[in-house]
C-alpha cells in the first residue's frame, strides 16, 4: 500500500500512513511528502519506530539542518534537541506561548520535525494556527495597517539572562538543556507578510513574543497593533489541535503556521526529540 493522506477535519493538518520513515525514501516519495507538507502545513506520521539516525536522515531530505541557538543538543548529536519534562518537574511549560520557531534568525528554519518517544496518555497537545488562512480572512482594515510593515524580532524575552528561561529559571528543576545568552538581545527585521517560497501564497509571519516592535512605529502603537494582530492570527477558527501518541513524527511548516505547547500531563514524564529543517528547498 502506498502513501495515504487523511485530512484532520480541522482548519488544516493531515495524517500520513503507508510510509516507513525508518527506511531510505525514494526521491519521488520525498517529493510527494514535501508537496503535502507545504499544502497542509502540518503532517503527522503515526506508528513509526525511529532511531536518532532515522530522524536526522528524514530531516535532511527536506533541507540543511537549522540552527538551534539556545537549547543544547542531546549528547552525541549536533542537530537533535530533547523536548522533555520530568514527572515531578514544576518549571513552566516550555514553548507555551504562540510562536514560529527561531523567527529572530536572519534565515529562520523552514520547518520542524518532532518525534514522540515518551507520551502521557492525556495532555500535552500541540496547537497550530494557519497563517495563510489568517491573512486570507483578515479584515481589510487590519491588513491595511500591516501591509508593507517590517516586524522587529528578538529572542530577548525568552533567552536573554533576564528572560523567561534566564536566571529567574535557574533552580526551577527544568530538565531541558536551555542556555540563556546575551546574544538573545540581538534583533532583526522580517516583513509581517511574507510570500511562501514554495507555494507562492502570502502568509503572516511570526507573532507577538519573538516580535518586539514594528519598524518606524512608536512602541505603544506597535504593541497595540501586535496584540490585536495576535488575537486575530491565533483565533480558534484557524487552529489545528494535535494529539500525540508514542512513535509519532510530526513535521510542520514554520513559514505558514504558528504553534504552541500545552500542559495537562503533570505527574508524568514526557520526551520528544526535535530537529529543524533549514531554509534550503
């Protein structure tokens, strides 16, 4: 049986079966997966038995590895980080705010792969928000306020020494290998509306959090606009709620979706391994 794609029944997203990701994939199959990834934004591959080598090989089909600047990789690997939380951990949920992975980089990753290893029976859903839809359905008055604007992206709120994962987080018992840095204070510009390099569709890019201002706009006005935009682009109408299971790989398109983690699995261990797909098509 060949590859089968089943739509999520939500705003977007799909499940892919009939593919064994632990094996070498033919070029034609990689092309089909890539097309589905761009079209549906999020793909889930259940019932996969993957080693770290398999995860890296699959990631490399879609581009160079992205750089993960503020989370240390797992021992013996350069490109895999552990998204983990111990059963007795009391630190805040990692990545609980809406974001696009590493949007503060000059060339943000095209996508992310996340493989579930230890998954509690309940809780820990990942929420995604379709930014093609958010832009397509945006009121014209709001779009006019962001058209041609460039957003200021920075990781300071999360990864500077005074950020969420900085000194205040030390001693929280966080099991993830987060490393705060002065480099997180750097900032750069990306347009609020980008054209997807593969589909040619326009999309909103990034959101309040890693976006800390808007070029040429007073901070108070920029903050108000970013908050209004955030409320619109993360509306439930644009969302896909993903429920995890062990041995499931999920890949998503950072160029067209936002995502956020959720909790609800207190008292249980949780472990996933993550790679990022660089920007090379």
